[in-house]
C-alpha cells in the first residue's frame, strides 16, 4: 500500500473508536416506573450474560454520535454500522464521518471480516477502485496502524468483547435502575484503569499507546453502559477529558438485535 498520509487520516477518522472502547449514548425517562431487572455484581457475570445473549441474537445495528471540544478546533463525528457474529468470528461494517471546522468532511468506511480487512479512505468514494484490502502480513507502519484500528473497531462493536479487552483492569463501580426510550434498563458505571491495562497488554504497540495516554495524564476511562431485561446492551455514554486534546463526548445505541444484516466484502472490481 502507498504511503499517502492515509494512516493519519484514518486514525483521525477512527479517533472516536480508539477512545470509545465500545461506548455508545444515553437517555432516561423518570416518568416510567422502574421494573426489577437482573443485576450483575461482577464484570465477569455481566460479560457472560451479554455474550450468551449475543450468541442467540447474532446481529445488531450500531449508531454513534459525538464530538471533541475545548481544543484548538471542534471535531464532530457520526457513525452507522452493523455487527454480526460472536467471539473471533465477528464481522463489522461501519462508516464514520468526521467533520472539523475549516476542512471537508472525512468519510471512512470499514468492512472487517474474520479473514480480511477492507478500508474506504477519505476522498476515495468516487474512485474506480475506492476500497483497499489491508494486508494482515504487512510490516508497513501505516498498514499496521490500520489493522490495529480495525481490531479496535471490532472490539468496540462487540459489547462483550469490549469489556473483556482489559478485564483485569476494568471494574463495575455502580449500578442503578433506569429507563431507555420507555423500556427499563440497568445502568452500569464501568471504569478502566489504563495504567493497569498497559501493564497487562501483551502487544507492544498497544501497550505503548496506553502508556502514552497515562503519561499524558489520562489514567482512567469511565463509561456508562445500559443493559435491558434480556441482557442486551442498548446504550452507553462516555464523557472524558483528554489531556492536550479537549473533552470527548460520545453517544449512540445498539438496536435491532437479532435482525438479519448484510456484511460482505466489497466487489473485487472496486478493490485495489
């Protein structure tokens, strides 16, 4: 793959995903009576319940909205995608648009299959062959960053996998009854100790990234996750101060659990 600055553009487009760790949006309705729902006291119990349900449901649609404010310029991003599968057989199709003042919107598309990764880079939508297949065996630094980004995308899209990513460094610090769009849910407050996560990260590149975040002053990542009566994640929210960058806010949702989704490789004639 050619070095054309695509790594920087894709990383900018994927900034929300790198920091998201699976978090996506929140809402509540105080007028709806609370319904007793199962509560999981440990992260392991919550992950097991969600993973078991996902094996039954298999698929979901994902929406993402957010921004970064307080720095030199405001950055906004939106995303829509679908998820299918469980464990190591997860497939994801996702499109994200990043908008920054004074610049054209940057749209990045991903198709991540168990055996292949495809990237649609900003500015390539009208090209004859807009999609690039990323070589998993490549030693090119740009390719390695894109592969790491796609791996983070899959982790972020798969709720159980997200929480398992740094399980020994992640804890549930609070639970509460809540309501999401008229339906009862349990809200979990989840905290990741990034210094501990860095110590336990076997991949050198990922460990270095975590250590860099900790050195910059980002020592904990806190999110809220809402789970419905069927142990399905429905919404989450992240609001996090990023040292030297600004304040990250992310909102979104999981919906249409169990409905068929279409995730296939781009046509060969569109791949280079």
